[in-house]
């Protein structure tokens, strides 16, 4: 058999071709190569096929795959198949096949509103975990691809920022090419003293547009206030969810003054499910600039990433 690559031609001599000829190889990838690729996908499911293919060059010769067109397609097919298998295991009972229906089903299964209702129901043994992934809002229909995800602990970073009594500095940015779908991810988080970034939420959107940025921020704020206005707290000192909420509502140093966040919950902004940022920041996106002005006021000074500003063409 002759195999032609961009930089070489390989001649392979084999014996009689029979049913046993395919035991050690499926198509162009050997058993060893397939096993390596599958393990790599399970270690980092979001890695794209091209990057994983390039990483194979760091393995032993038997696990490397030539970089010709046919091999690239074989690796990409296997990566997609294995990723689907991993996702099915991650979300039991929900087949994530890229359809709008599966995404709606996934978001509904971790709806924060529904999980809070279960958490508050004395007849239900379910209790929210501080690190439970929750959906704060979603829509996958009529051409809209949107969902905002967070955890109670990450949402609490907004309360912690207020209790820090430092200027409320929030950062928003988009990322692309996470999968074959035409979507973007918008990440939002808060800065605290010491210039530490604390993530709050991540949103799937059609694009890094005004609507996507505004909807993701409003969904995040809605989830934050729902947690503090709706959750019934237990007295278990080992409960991470309830103790985190309690800690943000108390002032251990000056108990008589109360926590800054407790006072924020009594403001007009809280009634409108709005969280005011003193310094909203992002890259040099005109969409974010105008959205920040709309959300936080026309006089708001919108910060921009110094790296992006210095790399303008």
C-alpha cells in the first residue's frame, strides 16, 4: 500500500487481507493513536481538533498523526465524537447534540429559579450547593442563542465587591470560536482590592453585540437579587450556600453598622434589579462602550483594556 503525504511517500507491505486485518487499526488512525486522542479530549473537552492534532507531536512517535488533509479530518471526526460522549456523561439524561431543543433542556435542568424553589420547599430534601452551576436565563429559538450561567459562589463576588467598600469595577469581554456554532461567549467579573479578578458569570450569545452584553448583565443581576430575596437559609454551619449569604449580610467588625451589601439591598437599584458599576471596563468594543453608557449613566467613564488600545491598527 502506498500512502502519500505532503513531505513523504510511505510504502507499506502487508500479508493476506482478511477480517483480522482491521483489529489493530480503524481507518487511518491506529488503536494507539485513537486512544491517545480520546484521553486528550477527556482531559480537555473544549480543545479544538486542530490544536489537539498539533499537540500530538509532543507524544511518542507511535502516537503522532501526520498532518495531511485526510489525517486532519480523521482527528477532527474523532474529537467531535468523543466530545459528544463526554458531554452526555457530564449532563446525565440530556443528549447535547447541538440542537436548540437540547440547549433549552440543559438550561431548564439547572434553572436557578427552579432550583431555588426546590431549595425552599421543606418537603424536598434538595439543598443548593454553593458551587452548583445554574442558568440565570436562556433562549434558544427564533434565531436567538442565549444563556447565562454562574454559581451561587460566583454571584456572591458582586456582594463581596460592595462589602469591600472599594469602587465597583466590573470587567466584560467576549471570546469566539469555542465550537462549530456561530456563537460568542461573554464573561463578566468583578475586581477587588489588590487587582484580583473574580469571575461572576458566563453567557452564550449570538455575538458580542449591545443586546448580548446588556441581556447577559441583566440576567446576572437578576440571579444575584433572586438569591438574596428568595432563598430560605438553614442554620447548618457547614452549609456553604447559606453561610456565604449570611456572611455577606453581616459585619463582623462593626455589627451595629451592618454590611454594606445589606444596605444596598434596600436601595432603588436593588428594587429595579440593577447593580451599579463605578468603573465598567472591557476591550475597545464600541458595542460595550454604548451599552455601559446606557446601563450605568451617560457620565460613566468606561475603562478600556490597555493592551487592546495599544494594539489598534
